[in-house]
């Protein structure tokens, strides 16, 4: 009896203690929040923010790679074929240099990374960051983790590795904010690509459409033949939001489109109405089961010749490759000739990364010519570096590399470059509602509201 | 209560010991009470507070904005779709579950051979995670496959233009309800079966002797006696359906046009994908209020009837 | 006992009503078993055989490849296996169920046999905790777990499950102990036993059925839980199986035979518990509905 009494009492005491600790900690939570909110201010002071990073960069470049040990926890949403293959190719390079570092591949599935981003957010919020994480270049990072003071500036790394010379100015502008560089871009993707099945096009005497008029003409021809003109798979809603983004770019043009995101173009203007109407018309040409399919399943329709066209980012190229489909052509999405609707995957260094030195070595690799040329041909994207681009790039990618050098660059919203997460999700939600409601007025109002909400609180 | 009264009757000597034991009793339960106070009530208060501030970015911003987040929330199309989806889902889910549960319980109460086997078949889904259910039913209700193939084989489905199930914006959420019924109806059956078994045979026997038909028996004796169970079932099913999250998350996601979106999923996404913490908190509070409207009267009712008995 | 002959005469006859009854029961059985059939059949197919058009066909050749991929993962197709998360779920579920049962038993004991002033008010307040949508405590919970450095760890998740398991475990034990005659307690007191002694020597030895019910209930619900798991523990190395399965199935590159095999693996432990201890599982289930 004695014994049992004691054990019960111990249990109770333990529990009481835990609960007391809990309630005590809860009081602390407010104060520690205050600390967090101070960090971005601190980060703005270059000296304070840079010193630790600088010290570590030094350590990273000086230390002998083979002596490095520990882990490298890498967070990304690259789980599918080409993406994952590209990532693994970089891991291989990394391991050659640092054979004793265990790479922990934290790849979370979910198209366009929406699930992964939620996971990452809760990890960052929970103070358990990975060593390095994938993030889209632009406002997704700048207004998110940079504003929250949760990532390290990478100025030292940019200087020591010459990244500030290796990337084109357009990219440097997008990855920097508050006078610091915040992430290392590994690739460039293009969002405004129209893909078509060559055989379907030749059989029906069609050529690649350039304008919206061309597009609708071609679509009518295909529709009359019982072929789905435009394959869409918006089971994951980013796909319809992506399509509308290309319509916005195509309808408004580069300047007006960019103006949407900095307040120079009004969301309640007639151009946006026009874009919504174009989009609505386009939705009349899509497959009826679009809501059941993901973008790559929609792509299967095109491969099978059941659909003539699809509008999706250039990761489609890698999907065709993986599925051994070669009979496809590409052009810019309607109205976007000469425009490059760009997004980039970059890697950032979270504050409090457990293996910072290994992470810095990873960032060096991601920004290097060798790393980018290992990654991009497999991923199906073009390198962000000017001097990279020698490797096993296919015909599409070579054409994209050529366009990248001459086209006007506009930032993608669905893929994080143009606006912060909150705005992008509000935008995506509005478009997703539009797909079924087709209510131009209501959707435009929602888009206006999203802009108002997110521009003021910037 | 019983304990208190009985103890007071015990000898004087035990009284001091009893008082000491009472202190221990409180000490034993105190940690749990404290935990509930903090993790349920204090946290709810905190969430309510977050829903009243402007924390719609990664960085906490505790500027008080009153009910603005709620005001905006109700104007968002996605949330409007969520509310209507929840309503449709709840009605259909509860109704079918009750109907199926009552039917199966009554059938099983007919001295069925292999009753245990049937019962286990009807109830095993309860032991499974909604995530598993979601994965299985996603494929079963995929328009180009699954049940549509069977429908086509028996000639009621045209595979050229098959039912879209969860991909059809009009009925999407009801397809999710099918999966939910699959998982939960066994629960209702078990509740009804327990209720049926607790009705004394004598009552039915007496009615039979009085010449009542089986149907009259069911209508006039069984159903009224099962009423408290129906009430419990409605409450339980109702709060499950209001809170549903795992199933839609794994089976369909929000869906095109938010045809299968629910508030819990919106809350999760807007909070953790969109960093709209205050908006997420507002959604959570709306959910909580709706669930409370259902649950609090139920708890009070139960609690009162207990005191009475 | 006049019922017996009546029943016997009824049972012998095969009436049309009887036939319909059985037909309906069999029909519903098919409904409940359909997903099982598809899960099993698909997961036994090889990748080449998996096709949406032939979902219902039996596998032509028996292949365990999908189970192998779902369990161990597959480097080539970058499928991450469920093996480690299966283990995580066990590490999570067993302690959570045990601690929950201990806590629930103590609470139930105090609330039935040592009622204090206000106990009747406190109990419904505890019970309310089991009905709340957990979204309404999620944001502060994440913040607290972060401050306690329990975020991202299975220990933190165990802790959370124990806390939010208090209402249901307390309810089950309270109902169970309510059925224990007060005379037993009184007898113990007359023999000079205190609150702990009575629990130890009188109540605990007869608590086994209650413990089984609570253990099974908590095991099943913690194993199947998703929201806390996905929010609080999302590093692939320590995530529980529901999260891993959701990721596996959410990845569109993963062939669905592998998803189905994964779903079966994730369902297996709770199904086994259900098959062998279904009676107790049912009791836990009904405790959640029938009045407290």
C-alpha cells in the first residue's frame, strides 16, 4: 500500500508540476512574443544581423568538407519525378564534398507547395526550423519570413561566392529587400506557357495561337471536333489561379500587371473586368472533369490527344519527359508574347538552423554553376545564373534560356514573386470561387478587397 | 453525492480522516481541472482575443480591431461556400446516419443468425482513421472509375458523362457525406441497438398479446423509447459534422470552386498557409459558437436529469 | 419466460420478411466492405496492372510490391515509406493511452466516490472540452508548445493528447465507477482505509474492464488523430502515420496502389484491436454519447 501510495502521489505531484510550469510559461508567452517582434528591427541593423552569419560563412568556406559531420535538414516540396531527381542530383554533389553529413530530405508533397508551405509555417512558428528551406523568390519570402525576422541575411555569402555578379540584376532585385540578400535562387520557371499536342494541331490545321483571338479560334475548331480545347486540372485550386494569372498578364500587359501589385493599377478598373471576361470565356473550353484532376492529370489528356492545349508553368516540360511524350509544342500563353512571367525557387537560411554550417555549404552549392547545371536540366527549369546553362538542357529549356535574356520579366503571383502569401491565397481563393460562380462582378470585388487588405497592412 | 451522504453516517472517528481524504481528493483532481482550465478555457479566450486583433501576417500584430475580422469573414465567398457546405453536409449526414442506423439496428434485433458478423461489418469503419477513409473513398468516387464503373456495368451510369461526385460543384460536399456515413453510421446503429436491447421484452410481449402489429409496436413503443438515443445521436453526429476536417483534407481538399471546403479546413489553410492568424481565429470562434449552441444545452440537459435521478 | 416458445416458433419459419431482412443486411454489408475490397485488391496489384478502368478486377498476378513501397519507400519514385512513422505512432499512442487511462481513472474515482462541493458543475465543464472544435485552441497551443520546447516532438504530442483526453477518459471511468456500489467504499472506510487505500485495494482491482475500454479508446483515437499531429509534429522523421499517409496520398506522383497499401497499413493496428477487443471499443464509443 505504502509503495502504491507513493507512486500515485509521485504521479500526481509530477502532473501538478507540469501544469504549474505550463501556466507559468503561458504568462511568458506574451513577453516572448514581444521579443520576436523586435527581431526584424534588429535585422535591419546590418552590423548586428550580419556578424553571426559572416562568422559562419567564414567557417563554412574554411572548413574541410570531408570533416564536416552532422545533418543537413532540407525542406522542400519537391517530391515528384523531375523535381525530386534534380534535388537528389544536388544532394549527390553535396555528399561528394561532405560525405559525412547526413542529408535529411524533408520533402512535403502537395502541388505548388501549398501543403508544404503550411507545414513550414507551423514549423517556423513553432521555433523548429529546418536547416534550409525552399521558398519562392519575392514577396513570399520578403513579406513573410524576412519581415518576421526568421531568416538570416546572406550578404556575406553573396559576396564571397560572387553571387552578386552571377545573377542578373532582375533576379537580384527580387531576392533582396531592406538592402540585404535573403535567399539563393537555384532556378527560373516560366508560368505563361501554352502547351499543345502537335499531332492534334496538325490534324486540325492549327498553328500555335499568339493572341486571345487566335486562341479562341483554335479552341472553336477543336471543340467542333469533340476534342477538349483547353485541359485544366484544378483539383488543387492553384491551377485555375495560375491560368487566370496568365490571362491577367496577357490582358493587361507587363506594366499594368506589375502595377496591380504595387497599387499603380486599380483592381476595380475595366482592364481587370476584361481579364475576368476573357477568363470566363476560356473556362467555356475546358474539360468538364477539371475539378477531378490535378494539373499533371490534365496534362495526361493532352498526351492522349483528348485535349489540344493546356496552360501551365514550364514544369510541364519535365512531366512530358518523365512520361516519355515528345510530340508537343509550346508558345507563350495568349497575349503574353515577349513577356516572361517568372518565378524562382530559392533556398533560405532560417534563424536558429541547427546545422548552420552545413546549410551554408548547401546554399553555396545551390548558387554555384555546377549545382544549377546539375539541378535544372532534371527539374525542367533554367538556371538563375547568367553563366550557367551548359548541360543536358532540352529544346524547350534552350528556348526559354534564350527568351529569359530578351523578354520583359513580370513576377508570378500564384508562385510567390508578386505578392505576399496572404494576398496570394486571397487571390487564389477568389479565382477558385469564380470557376464555379462565373460571377465577374463579385469576383472583381473580392479581388479589390484582397488588394485593399493586403496592401494597407504591408 | 451518494458518497457524501453515506460518509456522514459513519462514526465520529472517521470524520477527521475523511476531511483529510477530501483534501487529497481535491489534490488528485486539481491537475486535471487546471489543465482543462488552461488548455480549454484560457486557450479559447486567447483565440477569441486573437480574433479581435489585426494579426494577419506572420508577425503578431495585437492592434485591436474589434469585430472587423468577423465582418470581413462573412463577406468572403469561400466562407459563404463553407457555411452552405456545412449546412448541406450536416443535414444529409445526420439524416442518412439516423435512417441507416435505425434500420440496421432494427434488422439486427430480429434474432438474426450471424448477428455478430453483421454488427462487426457495420462497425469496423469506426476503428479507422478519417484519413484512411478519405484515401479509399477518393478513388471510389473518382468520376472515371470506382462506383461509376459499377453503375455503368448495370446500365445506370453513362461513362461518357459520369456523375462527378465530389468534383461536381453542386453535390461535391454530399459525396464527402457518403464517405462520412460509411464511417459513422455503424456508431448510430450501435447506439440504437443498445437502446433496443434495453427495452424490456415484457413490454413488447404485452403489446403483442394485446394484438399490436409489429409496425404498431415499432411506432408506438420502440420509437418513443428510443427518442433520447436519437437526441444523443443528433448531437454527436452534429458536432462531428461541424468539426469535420480530416476527411475533406485527405479526400478532396477544398475542391474547385470550394465545392468540398469546410470551415475547419479554411481555418487551417488561412492560418498556416496564408498567415491570417486573426482570420483563422475568427473562423475557429464561429465554429466554436455553433458547436456550443448544440452542445451546451445538451450538457445542461444531461446534467440536470442526472441531478434529478 | 413465455418469450421462448414464441421465439422458437418464429425462428423456424422462413417468411418473405425474413428473406428481405437478410437481403438488406447483406446489401449493407457489401456497402461497408466495398472500400476494403478495393483497398486490398488494388494494393495487391503491381504498378503495371493498376488502372482506373479496371479498379474492380482481381489482380492477375499477386504482387506485394505496393506494400513494400508503402512500407519501405522507393528511392526511384521518391516514395517515402511509412515504416518510421508507423513506429512513431506506436511511440506516441502507447504512452498517451496509458497516461490518459491513469488520469481518467483517478478523476473518475474522485468524481464518483469523493464528490466535492461544485463537482456537479465542474464535470460538465470538463466534458465540454471534448466537444470543442480543436481549431479554437490551436493557435495558442502552438505558441505554448513552442515556448515549452515541446513543439515538433512526439512528447509534446503525447502531452497534448493526454490533456485533451481528460474529458472522455474521466467520463468513461466516472460512468464505470458509478456502477460500483457505495457500500464497498464504505466497507473500506470502516476498515480504516483512506482515499488512496480504497482506490488501491477496492477499486483498482475491479477496474480492469474500465481500463481496457479507456486504453482501447485512447489508442484508437490517438492513432487516428490528424489535426494535432499535422500542426504540432510535422517533421517527416517524427510524424505519426496519419500525417505520413496524408502526405503519401497527397503526392500525385505516388501510384495509387501504393497509397492503398499505405492506407491498409495505417488502418491495421486499430482494426486488429477492433477485431479482438471490439466489445470494449464499443463501450468506449457509447460512453461518448450516452449521458454522462
